[in-house]
């Protein structure tokens, strides 16, 4: 595999071409572990913070240059891949500040996220790397010893997911462990309030037309730290399931299915009963208020009322658990793939219910309601 760092030379503006050439040299120096050559192109801050990260590719594509009184700023698209883990690149919008040397050459003085773009982990400090058998854990603000526990749990999660989803995925996972909830939110380009109480999320867009993006499991250390041992394992297995199923998760896939399936895999082998894993839904059933319909995507919003959000997750989990119990785990996986393969939301679940499970939406919903009442009543 070649460690290509070239972003190509834009035509037109000669300054833009010069800046692109500087960034090409900078990328090549980073990939070649040549700190002196990197320093010749400007600030060494990113090199110092990134030196432990195993990179297979790193390149910038300059999209615009803006002249300033002291030099220039450049808008650029950064594309990079972690060796051994990323089948597709991570893309990030960056804003670079540049100055001029005495001989009129450009050099980089700062490399930051573009406006409204999320941070990258190295923007928050030096990246510490811990390698597991099936995982790569990257953290800031903590020790390697602290990250080792995440690698241990992730290494358990990967074979657990492969055991039911088979091996049509990379069977590797990258876990990011920032120092705080605020740092997690900064990585995701969102406010901390959206993720308070959420132990971890997985990045990556659904609907990738068969080309899964480079997913990252991003941990909220504040919410994660209060979980018990089983809860921590369930969370990492849940998020690893999202990584494994990404290529088959499209705009056609409702959240009750994607989140429910991830929870179903997460709880496998834990010994948790339905009453233990679905306390909020169980409370509703005992209060005479069982759910009438499967949850909508809106019910899964992180800003939803916590009890309603919990019931949405629990409802999706019990729907997938019911399919596995009554049709078998293999048929559950086939149903998931069939829904995603439909391509668009309209008709996806209906078609898969008929073709894979031999039922209708009305019959399936009635069956699920009975299952919820039986399991939780």
C-alpha cells in the first residue's frame, strides 16, 4: 500500500497552487515520519500530537485561499485513513492559517476545524494509542492504562458481533475516548446537551451505497464511567454492531430496527431478562399503558424526554428479540439486510416483512404488542 499524500495541484490562482504544494509536502512528511521536513512547512503541533497514530493516507485538497494582511487563510478538505482499520477515508473540513517567509515561501501557522465542523481528536491534545487484537483505541487527556480497558471490551465486542452478523465487515473497530462530555460533543460538532447521559455514539452516515465510511465509536467518558461492567460491555458491543452493519444500513432502515438490532447483539450472552433490560417499557405495561405502535425515528432523538427515549430503545430491542426468538437469528439478519437493500424508506419494512418473515405490518405489530406484554407483564 503506498502512503500517498498528494492532493493534486489546482489550476488558476498561483497562490492556491503554492499553498497546495506546501500542504502536499507537509502530508508526505507526516506519512514519512520526517519531523524536520514537516517543521520546514510550518508549525509542528499536529505532528507532535499525531506521531503515534498509524496513518495509511493523509492529504489536503485546497478549495479556496483568502488573502489577509499578514498572509492568507486556506479552506481545505482533509482526507485520511488509519492503517489496518479504515477501508474508506475520514473526510474533514479544515481552515489553515499561513504566513510568508523572508524568501516569500508559504508556511502553516495553524490548522483548525473549519467553521461549524467538528474537531478531530488531535485538536484536543496529544493522541495516546492502545492497540487491541481487534481494536484501536485513541484517547486524549488519559493514560494508556486507562485506554486498555476500552480495548479489552472492544476486543470482546468484535467476535460477538461477527458471531451473528458473519464476517462481511472489517472485524475491527476504532474507539475514540476524549477527556470529557464537552470534548466528545466538540468531536461531533454538536452541543454537549445533546449527548448528556449518552454513553457512546457511532459516527458515519447511513445510505453509503455499499461503500461504508470510516466509522468511529466516540465515548462520553462521563456517562460511560457510571455504568457497571455489563453495561460497559453492552454499550461497546452495541456501537460495534453499528460499525459492522453500516454498509447495510441505509435511508430505508428505521431507527427501531438499527438501534434494536444493535441492542439485541449487545445483550446477547449477558443473561439480562426482558424486565431487567427494558425497565421503562415494563413500567408502562404494568401501568396499563403498553405501546400501540413501533417507535418512529423522532422518538430516538437524543433531546427527547429520557423516559420516552428509553422506551423507544427498549421497544426496538424487543421487536428484534421477538424476530430472533420466533423466526431465528439468521432470519433477523436477513430481514435487516433486506430492509436496507430496498434503498428508500417507503415500502422497505413492508416488503421485507412479506418476503423474509412471511407476515404483514399489521400482523407483525400485533405480534410485537403481545410479545411485549408477555415478556414484561
